[in-house]
C-alpha cells in the first residue's frame, strides 16, 4: 500500500484507453459509447449457456447479470490468463454496457494484472453524471466479484 | 382524440390512459411529435433502454438524470422542469403520453412528477414498452429532434400529492399502503428481491400500513387490471374508500407512483399522496416508529 493519494493506482492499458474515451466525451456521447459496449458484449459460450447455476449472480445490478471467470494454467499469477464471461438480457443495456467495458478492458490479462485493478476503476469513466451514481454500483460490484473469483481460482 | 375502449372507459379518469392501438393510430396520422399533437416520452429504469430502440417519435425522459435534482434529494425546480419539457418541444397545452419498462413504474413516476408541476394533460400507455413490443410493433433508434419551445416556469405544488416524513408521522392511524414485496414489508429483506441493497438501517414497515404489492394492480402483460378487479383489491379486500386520505410508499417512490396512479386515476380516490422518501428515508430515520 505504498501508493500515495497523489498517484492513484493506474488502470491496465486497455481499460485506461476506454476510460480516456469516456471522460473526454459529452454525456450524450458517453451513452452512445456505453450502448456500443452493450451491443458488442460477446454472448455466453455454449459450455455455459442454459446452465446459470454455474455462474455467479451479481445482485447489485438493477437487472440480472451473471458472470464467470476462467483462469488458465501457468507458473505464476503473471503467466495465468484470465477470461471473463457475462450474461445479461437485452432489456438491461446499461448493465450489459458495464460488462462490455470490463470485458474489453480486462479479458486476456494476467491474473496479477486483474487483481491489481483498483477498486475505484468504475468511478474513472466520468459516468456518474451521465447514468447517475446509483446505477454505477452495478459496475463496482461486477469488478469486485471478478477479482474475488480470480483470487479464489488462483488460491493454492 | 379519444377512442372508445370499454376497459379504459370504466376507469374514473379514462382520459389518463391510452391503448397501443390508439397510439399506433396517432403515429400513423402524423400527430406524434407535432407541436399541436401528442408528445411521446419513454421513461425507463435503465438509462440506455430507450437508445436500443423505442416507439417511433418518442423522446427519452430519465427519472434520475432529468427529473431529480443533481444535488439535493428532491425533484427539479420549475426552471429545471421547464427546460426538460421545453427542450423536447412540449408546451403547457401539449398532450403528453408516457410509457416505459417494468410495467410502467418509471412512466408512472414521471407522470406523478409532471403532476407536481400541474401539467394538465399527461397520460400513460397501458402496458407500456413491453406490450408494444409483444404486439410486434415497430421500434426505431431514430431520435427525433424537435424544435425547442418555451415552457413556463411553474412553481411545483407538492402538498396535494406528495407526502414528506413529517406528513406521514402526522398521518399515522389513517390508511397507509405499503406496495413493496412481502419480504420487504415483513422486514426480512431490506431491498427488493433481485435489486441492490440500497442501504436501509432497519427493516419493517410504517405502523398501520397494509401490504398491497404494486404488482397486484397489473396484469401479466403489464397493463392495468380492470376497474372491477382493482375495486376487489383496494375497496373490498382493503376496505379503502375513494374519499379516504391515503399515503402510498415503497422504497424510493417509484413503485408507489404506480399505485398512486391506480388509486387516483383508475379508481378516482381524491386524496392520495405518494411518500417518495419511502423506505430509504423511513428505514434510516432516527426514532421513527417501525412495525415488523
């Protein structure tokens, strides 16, 4: 815990790039971007489809969202690759958009990099004014559950 | 502009509800979005849902971003409301039809806020977004760009239809309708099943409140139940009378707006107030009485 308040923990590059796109956009454009992430969220792979019991339900989202994390083999946390899978209905585009951001920004990173993502990352997109802080809680909850699953799946 | 519909005509204020057929005719006739015609607004829980596709001619109004004050826990003021409506090409005389997701919770909430400002002609689309889609009707991602008009700055008049915590304390002993789920009413749950924990310190209900979950007033397709079915619930079973002073509440006032609409406009109750502070205020307030 050596980071001083003046130098916040940086986001991984892909997530940082998304955060830059959002923070520099007007509120209308932020919603447009979020909709693109919602539209492009990859579907849940066949091996999970139809079996929601194998997925973790994120109750903090206003609409139902299920997620799961796969962690590949490797000798260290830096070598083990994380893949993320989400399932949310089309009637919940905001929730899907949050999931899409996390997928684009974190999928394929190492376990070490995912665990190093700061918990306040969802607050760095300038989304509070566009979607309301209340709704942002869903993304905070998704991130903390992703990190918890990575931690559990890499525990020895 | 009305059309005979036997279910709607039976309600106390039939001019407050329109059918999907009626709306489709208005769209076909080109009156939607015309300054002297009908303004169509979509009000959803999900801030992006409108953008995924909406009824042609509809504009978005967001309960949180547009209708709530960004700082204080309150609604926008007269100037803020004038901006929200004027920028959407709505004048004081415009007929406004609101629809939304979740059986029109957020549409009813928006209608209730419009009523705080005394907007005269504001109606709900029976069945909301879900019914329109279930009927296979057209959706579009095209966002209309209406010319802005001047909407007058009207002072909000809260007293007739909005109750604050002190009003509820003074009201104890008279009819209170708790429209939350049974688990929230009993105090077992501090929030809606499937919804985020929204931080109430205590569970239970306001003393003397009876539990009538909002959904009992809705059919499976999101439309309102018929007047006889609603009377069986609120008059016969609950023993309420149209002249009673009633306060309805839920968690933040959205589901109770639905019940407020049912009691006021469908059953003709004259003195129903929505307590929008609801459980997120009462369940956190110090030393208010709670029943479990």
